[in-house]
C-alpha cells in the first residue's frame, strides 16, 4: 500500500480512536442502582463555592483550586476565602443573594480517601440542576444535563490515596431546548440539590436489576440483573429468604441475566405495604434491596391493583421543603409531606413535575402510598429539536433505572399540559415507546390537553389519549375559566374506554385570608371551588382517581400578586408553614366517603 494511503489510513484510525476515547471519557458510566446498599462515602456537608455569573471559571481553571505560591502569580479566585453552601441543597434557599440567581456556580470539596485494591470507585450524584461539569483532581470526568435524575462517573485509578479534590460547575440557566424549557410554574432551584457520594464496588459488580412480578401475573417474578464487566456466563443469584425463594441464572455476553420463576408472595398494597428483603449476588458482589410485589392493570375504565379495582385518592406534590422552603431532599421532608397526604386520606400521590429524590419514593412505598412519577416534559418544549428529545429520553431512562423496583410507582408520566401539535405527538410517542420497552409492568400516562366542547360537555380527545394507558386531565373550572358553580353541570366525554384521572384542579388562597365564597383568594372561595369540583367528579363513571393541585404552597417566579402570592403558588391545601386550609377538610371528607379510613 503506497505510503500516503497507509499514512492516511493510520490518521483516520487515530481520529476514530481519539473520538471513541473522548466519548468514553466524558460519557456518564451506566447508573449504579440502589447505591445506599453499597459501600458509600457520603460527601454531604459544607462545600466552598464561587458564584460565576460571567462563566469565567473554566477559562481560569477553577477546577485546579490553585493557591498563590509565587508573589508575582496572578490568580483571580480562591475557594478557601469564598462563601460556602450545604450539599445537598439548592443555592437559592441558602443565601439571600442567590434567591433569584440563575447562572453558573462552582463547588469545591476536598476529601481524603484510601481506595481499596481491586475495587472500583464511582462518584454519584442524586441530582444537580441543571447542567453539571465534574472534575476530580483537576481532571474533567464528564458532564450531565437534567435537574432531577441521578448520574455517576467512574473514578477508579483517578483517586489519590489521601487527599482528593472534587470540583463541580453547575449551570442552572433555563434554555429553549432543555427539559423543562424556559417556562415553568415552579422555582428553578439550582445546584447540587441532592446527595453526592463515593461508591465502591467490586471490579465486576451488579450495576442494576429489575425484579418485579411479571406483567399481569401475580405468581411469577420476571426480570433481569445487569452485571458490569463480568464475563458472559457469570452466575447471578436472586434470593427472597422469607419466601424461601432462590434462583440462579447465567449472564449473557452483555452481562445480563434474565429470570422468570414462580413466586407465591404477599402482595404490596396501600393496606399492606409488604416489602421483602431481596438478596442479589454474583461473584464477589452481594447487595440487598427491600422490594414490594404487586400487579397494576387498566381494564376498561378501571384500575386494578392485585386484581382488585382501586380508586386513587390522591394529591399532587411539588418537591418543596415544608417550613424552610427550597428543594426538598431530606427524609424529614418526605415524612412531613407524605404524612399530610395520609392525613388527607390519600392512597396515592402525583410527584410533580419531575422525578423526586429517591428517599421520597421509598418513603411512599413504606407508607403504602401509590405514586405517579413524571419527567418534566412540561408546557412548551422544542419538539422539533433532536437534542431536546435525547434529553427527555435520557431523563426517562435515568428515572426508570433508579426506580423500576419500587412497587409504589404504578404510573410513568411522559408529559404535562403539552400543546396539541403533530411534532409534539411524535416526540411523545418516542417517549411512550421507551417506557414500554424499559418497563411493561407499569402504566403509561400524561396530563393531556383537552380540546373541544359540546355545550356543557368537555371532550377528552387529545390525540395523546390514544397513546397512553391511563388518561389524565388538568382542569381549572372556577379558577382559570368559567364559574365555580359551572362544574356542577359540566360533563366529560372521553374518546377512549380507558381509566380517567383528574390530575389537577384547584384554586389559590393564602392561609388565614377569609371572606365570602365568591371572593377570590379567600379560603372560603378555595373550599367552595373544591365542593363544586367534587360534585362534578362524583358524576363521572370513568373516574379512576384524582390528584388535586396541590398539597402545599410552593415558590414560583410567576406568582407575583403582592400580599397574596409573594412569589408562591397558593393553591396548596396546606400553607408552607403546615397550616391546613378549609379546602383540606373538604377533600378529606370526600376521601372518607370514598373509603379512606
Ligand atoms: C398547571 C400546571 C401546574 C401549575 C398549575 C397552576 O396545570 O400543570 O404546574 O402550577 O396549573 O396554574 O397552578
């Protein structure tokens, strides 16, 4: 082969190798599931931070955390002399100057570590809103976009035995092509909003697993275990000691071991949230998880849990911390919010509008509360943009990878109030197809947009209704349209014989503001609206459940009425200080009537 051709061939090869290496270096490593069952070093605590409003940090190499040694040296930053933030936690609610800040902020954490020989280490983030760039010991590990799902990077061989430097740049600027995009009715809390941990695993380890009842089969477990770096043919074992179950299977060449075996288990349900200890092992890796087993099906217009009809007595919840405000992340937040839901008589919550932190889902499961989980494909998205679709798919994959073993989750939602449009439908059909291939045991839903009216009849005929398993409608009769009492005579007509959820309705009132029932912004108006809504709902045969908007008042940059909203959405049944409004008791009474005890 002439020299020039050989040289050309070699240079093409070099470019391809470099590209592949770069892609590998910056690609997030596959998500490690159930990290709390792992050997972890929690990096929560006080981190030094630099507000980088003009995005100069990368150019100035903040990630090197340099200190002046030579008196002539020019360094225009210093983490040691900069303010701090608690991690986990959004930046907005920690420092007044950051309350309305949207931009870039750098975090630094120095920690000592002694990597065990023969083990692998990963740095794991519960979430970072919105775009994170992660550096370890001044080397870039990679980047992640998406504000509400976990990600991790392998750091094996990059950790020093001793002191290590972890620097993270977080940029929470909203953008047209992001998920969510520019406009949301919730606060854009930025930063390292959830936990950061170092995870240590064997060289060949259990990366993820799906262990649930087979679709529609209460007496069979079907699923898989995904190994990382294990040889094909490696043995994987699943044990459920309490049920005297032990099954083994061989991993294929991709490290995936599939299972399907008979299992007589006590089903998980709101009345009996039974969880089993499940032990998964392969080679030198062993981990346990607490897993519930149940079936969920849509038959006609009814939902069936474990083969019995169930009505979802729900409430919508934003991930806002009671009392202190800011992004919720702690178990006391979960217990407070879900405790209020239980007090209402709920057996179900809609965790809006994005995947909440993992402990919230696990707490709901322990308390016997069913869950609607959703990704923030919310209002206007850049439907034609392949990057937006890729981002939505990535968030969906991360959400399901993290929570696919949580029996409490019965609904994956792919959209909220998105405009009816052909590009939007194609975008959402792609997400629907992902959900069904990743997890065919749960039901697919979305908060639809309704279109037409025939006199007093509202038509549920959003074409997305043909795609989902369960229809869901947000409606605001008496708040954004019509009069409160018009609900009494409003009927609903669906184009499909599917279960129907009312995923939102409500009205706003600051706690303690009183007046006549026709005076907007009073508790009396809100309670009256609920009464009329419930009159309407009682007459809908296909109604399978509801999750009124919203459990607790929450911060929103678009709620600006002074003395009433003060940058909070006031549709909560509970104030941000835990005070129950009159409408709380109206809904509670309805749920008692619907079977709450
Ligand atoms: C919409 C939207 C919510 C919003 C609510 C409201 O339906 O889904 O995110 O907060 O209405 O206007 O209060």
